[in-house]
């Protein structure tokens, strides 16, 4: 999608602080971190949200989680981490390109909001 900020970041049109990239996934530091470590993990294929995952594209989401495990290990998150995705208006999804927040590097609160 030509106006999608994450598509532009993936293409290098908007700068980011990359932490990981492969043929399917791009990951970078969040510009507004909510934890000591806050990485956004984005599939290179544009999927609007988790509500749009299908049998045809679910393997892409699997690749995101494979990347998340690698990133967490590389960043030393051996004590644990959280992965979150927001869906739609009520889920506070701010960018209409599925993305996953990898949060860690400190004791996270049990509260999810």
C-alpha cells in the first residue's frame, strides 16, 4: 500500500533503527517505547490486522514469531518478554498493517492496558 507508513519503512523510504530483517520480516525499535526493550516486528507482506489472517497468509505470521524468538534471544531477554498486536479501532490499532510489539528488558506489569 503506497500510503502505509510500515510499507514505507520496509522499503527504506522512512528511516528506522533496524534490529532484524529477512526475506519476510522487518523489525525495528519503536519510536515511543513502552518498555526498556520495545521492538516492532512487521511482515513485509501488507496484511491489515490479525482479523485478516487466513490459511493463505498465516505462514507469514509464523515467520514473525520465528523472528521474535531470534530477536529476543539476541537482545538477551532470557527472563521473558511479551508480544502484543492491536486490532481495529477498539483495540487501538494505530497503523493498518499488522505488527507485533516485542516488549521486555524489565519486569512488565500484569495489567494489559
